[in-house]
């Protein structure tokens, strides 16, 4: 992490940047001071999210980029582009309405039996499509346990919530001791049966998954690890070794893939990714239609593309290799499987879904607004 690439100069030592990337980097650079609240105490979230997360790439993940290929799928995930400053119809700063669904600081509850705990704003790589770009990369880092006390008390008072999803940011960026303190505090609540950790570390910093970490995680079972591989090229010797260590320790590992334009929006790529994951004993869990995060329109597919790609995977791949295609409905209406049971209507550029709660929710395709590409 200390050797991570954070500046344009460092990046230029390895890559010949395109004009769109240079301009993209100029824009995120202005956000170096991210995390500073305005004098009146309010954070200007729109302005902050629109300048985007600062550049952050591990030397390892950077080494996966093909420097000869400006359209490299690894590059597209981590190098900012000028299009990040553009806004398309449906874009939101907080697409899943997480701020509105907080039941205690850092605790988001949208489903009856599980809740999401956001424990750190730090990641190993700033993924340009991140749903939590409003928060990721800010200075806070690991949230102190004292700040999480109200969340723990809320969970204790709500025993119907049996599962806690530990996410951020990336919970595995930080010391093993720090994470253990957190897991111990969650176990101490007594009413939580299952812990789920969401992490991209096996993809972007796989050497972090060392024996000491895995030995510690084993003590907090049942504990599930959710990884986030988006492209078969991310399955390297090092990342496969990390997955192997987790599986050998008896920790179930599942993967969520975000469907991204120009990264993995081909059935060949997805098939290779899902087969590769199954080979490493990882179950592809969800294929997520990308969330409508402000400044990510250039990385999102239309609903039509998502459906067509998914149809081509059915029957062609083993049942254990095919994840469910999901959309997380805007405004915090929850996740639904994309399919005939949940789609109410489709018109060019927009799809209306029926949420689990029975509301009709519109998902827009990332079409340019006012002629901005
Ligand atoms: C995605 C999510 C979950 C987990 O949903 P699953 O369908 O069980 O994977 C839980 N809480 C929140 C707030 C979420 O966004
Ligand atoms: S690792 Fe996850 S939380 Fe962090 S920037 Fe990437 S997508 Fe966002």
C-alpha cells in the first residue's frame, strides 16, 4: 500500500496516457483535499462525487495492465477518464440510497434478516465504477470501534438481523489485529449468526491474504468471503494462491462481478471468468448490472445488453458457474433478479422493475444527456 501509485507522474512511468486519461487525471487531482467538510459542517457530496475518487492503484494490479493496449480491461477499471465528469440520466451520488437507509452510523439495513456495516473508507485500488465513490478514498480510514458502538447496540436490539455484511471500503486493507477486533465485537453481539466480508483484496492485493489472516478468519466462522473479480486476467498465480488459502481453510468464497462496458461485456470473457472462478473453488454468486453512480455512464451497459449477454451464458456453462443477474434498484429499493418475473415494462432507454416491496422502480440506460458523449 505504501508503494501504491497515486500520481499522474508515477502512472506515466509505466503507461503512455491517452488524452482522455490525462484530462481525467487532471480532474481527480483537484480532489486531493477530499474529505474536508465545508465550514458550515455539511459535505458538498455532489461536487465531491463529481470530481471523483483520487487515483489509487497497487503496483501489483498495475502490473496486470497491458501497456500496449489503451483499451485494456484492467486499465479501464482503475485509470480515470475524462468521461467521469459527465452525467447521464439516472445518475446518483448515492445510487442505493444507503445514507437514507442508515439505522445507526455506518449500519445500512434494507432487508429483514441482514444488514451492511461500512467499516472503512480505505481500499487498495480505487475502482472507477465504485458504488461508494461518495465515501471511498476519504481520510477516515478504519472507523473506530467506539463510533460503531451504536450500530452494535442496534444489532443487539434487533435479533431478527442474523447476518452482518462487513464492507467499506475494503475491510482487508488494515492490520489483521484491527479486523480481528472488529470481528470479535460483532461476535460479542450474540444475535449475529453469520458474518460476510466483502473484499477486493484477493483481486488487487492478493499477497495480503497471508496465513496469519486466514488463521484469524477461521476463528470467526461461520464467515463467508465475497470477492469481486471482474475479468479472467485478474485470475493470476498470486490471486489464485489467495483463493486457495481461503478455500483450504474451509472458508466459503463467493464472487460478485459487476458487468462493465469495455471490461467484461462479452459472453466469452464472462464464461472464461466464471469457469476460472469455479476452478479455484469460488462460486460465482451475482453478476450485477452496474449501479447508476454519477460519472460512470461510460462504464455501464444498457439493460438490453445485460439481458442478451446473460441469455447467451445460460445452458452453455455448468450450473455452478452461472451467477444470478441482479440489479440493485436505485433509491435503496433493494436487489432483484433481472428477468421476466421482475421486469414490468421495457421502453427504449428505460426498464421498469417491480421491487421486492412491490414498488415500480425505473432503471435508465446510460444514454448521454444533452449531447455530451
Ligand atoms: C446487497 C446488500 C445486502 C446483501 O444482499 P444479498 O442479496 O443477500 O447478497 C444486504 N444489505 C444491503 C444494504 C445490501 O446492499
Ligand atoms: S474495492 Fe470495492 S469499495 Fe473499494 S473502490 Fe473498488 S469497488 Fe469500491
